[in-house]
């Protein structure tokens, strides 16, 4: 059974456009191309990739890229860091919304709240999050949520809507908030953080997430798993996350792979 990377940002590899922090980190992976990243992932058993946008340009890159790669799909998103650039900008938001009709767009996000860095004020983050939730609901698409140091503020926004399907990407929060996510039918995305965290509470969450609510991701080029720390992360490293979780949870690698791949198919249709 093959793995699905439900969150990567490979669309900006080797380019001078796309979300700035991401493409600047990719630039450190000398000689890597987008096609090579896909091919090496496939060789490592990661046969389906969800390319996640973080702003309008980055989302356009993802959508264009996946048209030429059978094993890739796109999610269009405006990251909370970028919300201040889009709040109140009707033309920008309309251009973003138009991407939803492109082939192989299977989700909205990443979107949400980030109060760890606060690169955008809370009102702007809220406006842009609500815009994306409503776009997803209109088109019956799942949502990839980025929520950091902000779940107390996130749940009231989430609960003001009905019918949301989605995943809390890169989950590092408390067991209590994991339980709230599960009560709401959300999936929980786990990546390389699980392999190097020393936080016992986080490890307990990763150990106890019901398998049918678990999704695997790399968030590449970020969050390189052990034992590859010190290098730029790629989708091909997803197997290290799967291996670690299978051992941590006392499950077979085959069972974990089969179920998480099925979860990705169910949520995203890929």
C-alpha cells in the first residue's frame, strides 16, 4: 500500500515566485527540481501528493503544477500570515475564488489563525478565514486548517458554521483540543514533528489519535523528520513519519499505511 503526502509545498521548487519563505528554503536544496521531487517521492512509495497554496500566487502555482502531474492535486489557500494583504481586497479575493473551478483543486487552505507570530492582525485573519470557509462550503470542499496558539479563538468561528469537513494540519496542541477536533469530525495531520518532539503530551496525542482520523504529511520543505534532521524536507521522507508512528502506536506499518491512505482518499477524493 502506497503513502499519500496530504500537505507539501513543492510547487515553488526552483522558482522565483510563490510564497517567499517556502521558495527561499527550497533554494537551499541545490539541484532539486519539482519533477525530481515527485519522482523521488514515487520511488519511496509516496505516490500521491497534495500541493498546498499559501497565497494567491502560490495557489496558482500549485494549480498549474498539478495539471501536468498525474499523481498531484492542489489545495488553494491564503495562510493567516498573509491575511493582511487580502482582507478587504475584493479583486484579490475574487481572483482567488476563481481558482476553485480549476481541475484537480480538491481542498481549500491552508487557512486559519496563527497567533504565535501574528504577522496579520486578528480581525484580518478572521475575515480571510471566514471567506475561505464559506468558499469551501459553497463548493463542498474540505478545508486544511493551520491553527497555531489560537484554538480557543478558532473553535467559536468553526462552530458558527455547519457541514465543515477538514483537517487540523501539523497538530501540536493539547489532548483536550485533539478531543475537540475529533468531536467535530476533523482529521488530524501529523508530520515530522512527531519524530523529534520531546513533549510527552504531544507524543500521547500522536499515540492515541484514532487511526481513522489520522492523516500523514510532510509540510515539506519544513519539519524534516528524524533521522534526516539538518536537510531540507521532501515528500520522499514521509515514510520516516509512518515508521515512527507505527512503532509509537503499536500498529503494523501496513495497517497504518492502508488506513491513512484510505483517509486521504475519503477526505480529498485523491
